[in-house]
């Protein structure tokens, strides 16, 4: 029963003695079974677009650890690919895309209603997971936030400071905002289709929100998240939304009220005590153990995990990392973290 699922109870505002737990990138390269399945798929994108294998890697950490939620295995850059951008991955370096730097680049993008043809295998993955996950496990769908996705589409790759996107935002504002609007519309359609396929929660990842400051943060991180969240809630009443404006700092304060999200995910650059006072006051928070603890383990992992659980114990909380688990993490440290959360 949905009302018995720990994650959904937290998102509804319930304070629980033991918080639900899952991990960003919990299906990933730190697991030997993931590496075996990816090798079977041939490459990363082939794995994303193979519903049976994508479902398998989504299920692997659930089988191994019994997390309270599974998050769909996909990538935030599938949306730009569905809009017509070229996308490929360079081994050891990450994604590469064709760039949007002038109006003629934008003009060749596909209309929003064309994305489902490319993304239909992702929806099939969700349907498989909806049928096969344990009854107590919540299924999370996700997408990248428009600003973060735009930074990759403009630069053609990840950058240290999102400089190309900031330059386009300042110099070609109309083009930049048209791109952001297109991504926003596509994201609404993509998340809505995931929900129709069986996702019970959706999360909006704004990995580079922290590089937006002041009014730019409000206009290009808060406002698109509000637009997406409102559209999802209009179409799918009762579906919770998690927002993750990573490294927002003071921007975390009031983010839930400003956007309508049901939960704010926190990175580990903010202290749990500060976040409990200033962010959790508005509702559910998620986070925020440093992912480095999954590499180093030991008593420091146990102590920090306990500290986070204690700090957030007076309000609704979902235990998670402050960022995705890294490929060099030790699977035994993940188990130690879970045992500490659940057993004290």
C-alpha cells in the first residue's frame, strides 16, 4: 500500500523514528553487478535505452541493500538528445553534445511533442519497475532542471563554472530564455510520461544551481522549478516533487515555498543543524551525508550519519547523500551507512 511506503510518508510530512533512505546514483559503477550489466549493454547510452537492462541496474541496489526507494536509471541529457541534440559519451571524460550558441542552432531543435519517440524506452523501463519492485519500495522518476540541462547544451560538455551558459544568458538573453523555455516544456512532458508509466515521485536535479546568484537564481532556478512543479501537480494531483538546487546555500531557505516542491534535497556544503532550522522548517528535507564517506568509511561515517539523523529528527527527513555516490566507493561502506541509520 502506498500509504505504508516510508518515503511517501516522509514526503507527506510525517516524522518517522527511522528516516527512509536511498542514495543518489545508487545504481552505478561502485557496484560490480552494475559494471557487468553495463558491459552487457555495450555502452552507457545503450544501457539507458534498453528497458530490461536499465530496469535490472535500477533493481540491483534494491536487492543488495533494501533501500526504501529506487530511482529510475537514465541520464539528464536524454532530454536534449530527444530534442535533437547530438549526444555521446567520451570514456573517462563524460558527455559531449552539439552546442546551442546561436539562433540557427536553436531553430533546428525538435518541438516538445516529438520527444516521446526517443524517450519511449525510458517509459518502458518505468513500467517494468512499477511491476517488479518490492511493494514497500517507492519508484522515483527524475529529470534535470532547465538551467543545468541548458549549461550542457550551450557548452557541449560539463564545465567548471558554467561560463558558456552565463555568457549566453548575459549576451543573448532572448535566445537563452527561449532555450530554457523549450527545456522546461520538454521536462514537464517527460516527467508526466514517467508518472503515467508508474513513477510515484519525481525529482528535479539542478546540479549547477549554485552558480546562479541573486536575481538570476530566482529567475533561472526557482521560476522554472515552480513552473514544472505546478504543471506536474495540475496534471497528477498527489504526486510529490523533490527539488535539488545543489549548492544553493542561502537559496535553500524558502525554496520549498517559492517552488511548491514537497521536499528540498540538500548538498553537504550546508550543515544539518543550519538546514534543520532554516529549510526543514518548511517541510521535508533530504540529505546530506558527504559522498566521500562512502569511500573512507570507518567511525567518521558512523558519527556523521548519526549526527545528520539526529539533526533532522524533529521534522520529516529522507536520508541521502549530499551528492551522487562515486565510482570508487566501497559497497561495504554503503551497508554500514544503512545499518547506522536503521540501527542507530
